[in-house]
C-alpha cells in the first residue's frame, strides 16, 4: 500500500511539472518545482528531480537547469491502466523491464553485429554470437569496443593508460594491439546474446 | 533594391528542414564501414542507380543512370542491392532523434523532415543555429550518416537553406538575410515551382527567386493560382504551411507495385504478380483501417509502355476476395497475350475509414461478416508467423520465377546473414553492422 501511495505521489508531481511545461512553454526552476508540487525544501525537490532523471522524464543541463525529456510529450509515464479494477498483477508488472529494455539502453543508437572471430572467447563471446553495439556511448577503459585500427576492424577490450591506448584480446592466441596511426571507435559492446534452440 | 531586406524581424518563427545526404548510400556506408570514402551505389535489383554516394556522384554517377553506364564512368563503384528494411530503420531512428529536440516533427519523406523550433531557444539555452548543429551532430554520432539542414522562417525558405550547402551543410536564413539567399537563386529552384511556371514567369522578366518575392500581391493574384500565392508569402518570411506533426495515417491512396526480371508473357504469372500487389495494398489499407472505393491497376511492358484501367467499386472494401472479380475483369481488358511485362501495380484510391462503409441494397451482410472474420484471422496469423503465411491461391504462381534472375537477383546481406530464430520474413528491428571481427 505504501508503495502505491508513493507511486501516486510521484505521478501527481510529474503531472504538475508537465502541466507547468505545457502551459508556460518552459521547464520550471527548482523553487518553482517546490511551489507546484507542494514540497517545502530544496532538498526534497533535488531528490524528486534525481528520481525523475533516472526515469528519463527530464534531464539537467551543464548548469543544472531542467530540460524536458519524455515530459515534453503528452504520454503518460508511469502509466498503469486507469479503467476497471486495478489488478494487483498489473500494478506490479507496470514496473517490469522487457528483455529489450534490459539489453538496449539507447534504442536509436544500438546496432547488431554477428561475431565471426574468436579473439574474445575468454570474455565469453564466440563466433556466431550476436553483440549489441551502442554508438552513442562514450568508450571507457575496460569496455569491449568495436574499433578500426590502422584500417583493420576488430573487437577488443579497450585499455586506456596515462598516455597510450591498448586493445586487448581475451584469447592467448592473439596479441594486444597498439594503434600506430589511427584508432576509430565505432561503438561500445553493451551485451552479447546467444540463442541455443 | 537588391540589398533591401524583405522583412526586418530575424526570427518571428523558426522552421528547420533536414535532408539526409545520399540517404540510401549513406546507410550502406554506415553499416559497411569499409565502404566509407568509396563510391557506393544502391539499386542493383532495379538495374538503375537508386542512390549514389557523394564519392560516386563526384565521378559523374547520377540518379536513374543504368548500371551498365555506371560501370563505364565509375568502374570501381560498389553496387549493392537495396536494403529497404535497414533504410527504414535508419529513417525511424532519425525522426526519433529529432523528436528529442521538438515534438513538432513532420516526417516529409523517408529521408526528409520539417521541425518547428519556434520557442525552443530558452529550453536549450542557445540560438537556433546551436539547436540545429546539435541535431546534426547527434544523428552523425548515433547513426553514422550526415544530413544537411536549413533553418528559416518558413518551410519553403528552410528547404532553400538545406539545399544551399550539401552535403553536411548547415544554413541559417534569418528574416533579415532572406534577400541575400534569394538573389542568386533561379526561380525554378523554389520548392513547388516547376519548369512550366518558371517559363511563364520569365515572360514577366522574373528570373530569380528574389524578383518573384518582390512582386506585389496584386500581380501574383492576377497571374497565378493560390499555391503560388502561398509560396510567395512563404518566400517573404510569412509562414503559411504549418509543420504537421501527426505521423502519416491518412492516405490519399495506397499503391503497391513490383518489378520482375526477366519480363514475362505468362498470363498466370503476371496475374499472380498483380494479385499479390492487391493483397499487399489491402494489408496496408486494413492496417490503417481504411477501405478503397476505387481500384486502379496497371501493367508495364518491357518497352516501358503502361496500360491501366480504373474501376469504381459498388462498396468500399479492403478485402481481396471482394476485389478479385474487378481485378480479373480489368486485367483481362489490359493484358495482351503477345506482350512481355516487367512491372505490375495496384492503386487503392478514394480511401474512406472502414467504419463508415455504406452497404448497398444487394449486399449479403452475413457473407461480408464472414469474410471480415477470415481476413482478421489471416492478419493475426501474419502478425504471428510473418507476412504471407496465408495468401490467395491466385498469388501462388509468383513463385514460378524468383523476382530477379541473374546478377540482379542479389539480395541484401541482412536477409542472408540471419541469427538463430530469425527467418526470411521476420528479423530483429535493429540495423546490423557488417564488420568482420
């Protein structure tokens, strides 16, 4: 019951912000959020904004001001079915994640790739596997990346050290690669999928 | 006179037009990174150039050129079969990215969009140019294709902007600068003005877009029709054509055509092709809950001569079983046994919502309802198992011959390189990189 109450609160606050956005054509400031949601402290607003940011309802820019995300479209977020009896199963399932949602963080920047080599077998990526490649992510050290090194394409661990960049295989039969001229990263591997039957 | 601005306000409203650069070829270069900076051409299955990358255009390849000619002017061109599935995925993603910036996105065609940016400067804390630049950068980073963008006060002007500097251009035309861009632009380059109107305008010494824009309203009203008056307003920075954000669900007509090689003179085969066109068009009409009140069919001979016939239906319908009689009737009127045909097509016209159908006095309602149930079931089977799980026997002979025999029969890599669980009709809705790693 407590959870439902919280959810209702979050929903009505989101609606208040959405209403403000559509009425005024801009996002509210922190103090305005406090005013329209009835929150009394800036800290409470901060927590609410954090929560909504995680749900991709809105975003903050570099200066901390709010930017509309899904709130800009008149789609009901956190939507549960309003008509009929609220079934307990429905309430619970409203928050469940699809396999797609789990594997794909950024749907408009994710590509498929069928693996042909075995240089990443130690990382559990085998020939014939499908990997999901995100072009929108910023590659970090330790990520598995799809990269073009001196004109050759490869999938390896990216290791950044102080000055140099190294591409490491996960198979003792392959040598680490140190880019001589050029390194272009096409995307970060975010998941591997293998279907057995 | 030439240096006098057409309007004094810079941004009473801001409309952006975005046009992908050599879209199909760019998509191919995005999923085949080894093809970047190389001349790439799509349209192998059609025998002509559907799209050419800028590298190919630089060597003299033009749209619509035959592939035989391409091999002469650009021997190192990479010629690929069209992969519409991938292009559509890129297109949908491109529009999704645009919607992150503004809810008012009009999907004008597969590779073109209009976006209303008016009022967004404050939520992005920057000028319109910065918003446009960000859109361009996001599309480039996430999709790996480049786009050209124009921002101005109206759709017509935004389109002039996006064409101004292609590829990868960004052109802003504020109200105070419109005259600069129109001064050197021939009048026939304006969106909506064709060669005939341009020739007509030349009789009044109107050569450039600026001369056209500077004419007074009386002249336009006296000599031209309403659409040109609208264009004239748009050129003067007064937006007439609104950006309509609704996705395309209202159709004027639905058409389905298919080309096959080699051309065929086999009546059963050609009829099967047109029957499949009809089934296809009806599936699309049913998906949009529409029904056709007119049926147009046409055949194209191997000498590119078209024969067509238009038929009025007694009751609007989107069920092939309803339309087959008319189809057969029209087909027998235009089919000549001594001709070879390379293309068939069906157009469903006079579309009305399928819940507003007026039955005629002689319709057997129970029979129609039975038919509706059958097609509902077929549509559900198709959803579950892929298109054409169940189809009419008349369409069967299409299997007599593959769609394109010989070299043109190449199919896109995405269709041959399947994952376990994918099949010929149903694949994951994500574009696929073709990189060997």
